[in-house]
DNA sequence: AACGGGTGATTGCAAACGCAACTATGAGGC
DNA sequence: GCCTCATAGTTGCGTTTGCAATCACCCGTT
């Protein structure tokens, strides 16, 4: 597990482990910044954004809980309760599903759309300042390409930007 | 801006936002995998590893709570309680600080060292399978380089690998 | 139509989290 | 010495998490 083999010679797995560590730490740090910025602006946490964005990109702004849960990045296990909280704030609504009465739809409301937009301005600003401005466009392209490869094997998940 | 008419033209910020989205999603997915693997092996969560590794790399395997908290990636706000749990399992010990009686040291125990090693074999295996094997060494180098630049502006933090 | 196994979603609960007090100690001015 | 302010670490508390039931319903079989 030694990091460096006492020389400039790093083994392949050392290099890759180092890359993983950066990935891990950098995203945690960045996330921390974004959450703090949202909180400063008196906006809800990023998990809400995540859910709102997924709904906004779904056909008709609606999705079955199940599908929603499959796409959510943050708070995977608690989509039901996340939705509860957001419903209480009027950002989404639940509709029972006619073709399968076990099911429920989550539907984006106008308030939800509006909030997502407000959150995005803050979110975007922070990401840009802490990340976008620190890298070149070529680096960004390459980063996205490499990570896409990794992600592809991890799951058929997409999550577009904003 | 990228007014180049070469096929798809995404603006610079689109590209960068996309890179951020990948960073975010991929690390979340990877983390999920690692946590699951640790749990399967009946080992504690990654946050414990994080703390153990930091201590192991500190001089004398000891660190003031304050310094520890500053280096921890996961569970930043709860280092006291994380340490409580780990102390209860005998992985670390607390020692009062003589030169500043408000202070306390966290000291790594032999059991802590041993556990970290066991965790690393699982952790390493999962990272390798889900990440290392999916990318080339050049990609890893470039990824680490780019993210290091970003991280550098985020804080003087280092966190070496494993 | 009744059964049994499977699936969608919710709920109950213990653990962990984020943050704001709080305690105890140090450090500087007077 | 005494007063005040800053710092190290802990604790209290309301919220959120992870996971294992649980409830409600669908569907294929008999």
C-alpha cells in the first residue's frame, strides 16, 4: 500500500490510485462548496436540485418513483422521503398511477421549476468559480470523456448537466 | 467562444458543466460501490478508513483532533463522534495533550493499523475493478493532474492515496 | 377465482449527520 | 491578578440516512 516506491517510479496502480484519490477528494470538496453556497443563499440542498433536474428532463415532467430513484445520484435510498419533503413545499406533486395502482408519479410543479432555476444560478456560479475557471476546455473534454467511460461500466446512468 | 462550426458546438461552459456532472456522478457511483463492498466484507464504512489512513500518515501515528478534522474528507463535522466510535472499537486511542490542556491527541493503535490494512485490500480491489481497469495509465495521470489543479485552489489539502 | 410469488412504494427505527451551543483552557492587555 | 476574547474539543438536538420490514397491488398458474 506504500504510495511511492522510494523513487520517481510509480507503479501503474499507484498512478491509478492517486487518480482515484483526487477524484474522491476533489468532488467531496467541490460538493461541500456548492452546498455551502446554496445554504448561504437560503436554498435547499443539492439533493433537491438533483431530483428537480431529473424530473424536468423527464417526459411531461413526471416520473414513477421507481424510475426517479434509479436516476437520483444523492440520497438513493430515501427518495420517498425526499419527495415527501419536497411535496410539502409544493415543488412536486404526487399522482396515483392509473395503469398500475401500486405506483405513483412524481410530477414537477411550476414552483419546482422556478426553484430549480434559482438554484441553478447559485450552483452554476460556484461550479464555475471553483472548477470551470481552473481548467481549460481541453482538460474538461478529456475529463468528461475518461469519466464517461468509467461511468458507463458502472451503470447505464446518464445525468446530463445543469 | 467556441464559434467553430465544426459539427456539434457546445459552449465552453456546457463542456465544463458536463465535466462537472461526470465528476459528481462518477465519484458518487464509485463511492457507492466501495461502501457496498466494505459492507459485504463486514468491514466499517469508508469514513473509518479515511481517518485511519490520515493517522497512519501522521508523524507518530498521532494528530490533534483539530488537525485531524482539517484533513478528513468524509464526515467533516463529526470527527469527535467518529473518533468516539472508533475508540470504542479500540482502533484509536485518545491522549490528553500536555502543552495545551484543552487539546487531545488521537493515536492510532495496532488494531487500527491492522484494520486499515484489511480494509485496503477490499477497497483497492473495488477501485481497481471499477475504475483502474477501465482507464489507461495516461488517462489516470491526466485526470490526477487536472484534478490536482482544481483541488489546489480549493484548499491546501493533500490526502495521499490509498 | 384463488393462490403464490414478485414488484412498487412507504414506513419504522437505529445510527449518523450538520450545526449551534457549551465547557474548559490559553493568551493578551491593563 | 483580573478581565476579555479566541481556540480546542464536546455535547444536545432536530433532521436525514440506510436498511429491513411492511402494505398494496399485479400477474401467471392451477
